């Protein structure tokens, strides 16, 4: 334990900052995890993407993560959301039309 008064204060300040940073990291990780879950389930992708990108931005603003890492993660989230949207659109839907039956040539008698 430190003896000098300013060193004692630094310990207290560092502990408070550690708690604050841990809380920010936990919310960041849970937001990203929720986004990945929504991708697999296919529901509310845009909402969870917005929340995850917001959490990443807040963490970068508070200097919990580096700004370049935040930009990279936001880019990756956007790419995954876009890929999920194109996969969803690309899946063929069942046509409402009845399939055309191939008719066999009529037998001549």
C-alpha cells in the first residue's frame, strides 16, 4: 500500500476507472453478442446493429478501446448485416404459379 498521499489517491482513482472501464467493456461485449444472435435468428438485425455500433462508439470515445479498432469493428458489423440481408433476399421463394406439366404426345390410334 502506498505511503504518500497522492499515491493513495491515484490508487482510488485507478480503481474507480477500472470499474467504469469494465462496465463499458461488458456492455460492449453483450451488445455485440446480441447482434450475432440476431443474425442467426434473423430478427431485429438493424436494431441490434445500431445498438452494437453505438456501444462500440461509446467505448472508443471513453478510450476503453482504440478508435481504429472501433472503426474496424463497426465496419465488420455493417458487412455482416449486409451479407445477412442479401442472403435473406437471395433465397428463392416458392412461386404462386403452378408448375407447368410436361404433356406427352398424344397416342395415335
